[in-house]
């Protein structure tokens, strides 16, 4: 049980970090546009 829970948690964390990175990239693009 613990092993599976651990795996699920890792998967969740990876998904969340991926989303955050995508959002950060979009924010960077927006700031770049405003700077221009």
C-alpha cells in the first residue's frame, strides 16, 4: 500500500510542477511582450 501511495504522490507532484512550469512560461511571454 505505502509503495503505491508513494508512486501516486510522485506522479501528482510531477504533474503539478509541469503545470506550474507551463504557467511560468506563459507569464514570461506576457512580460516580454509588455517590455517590447
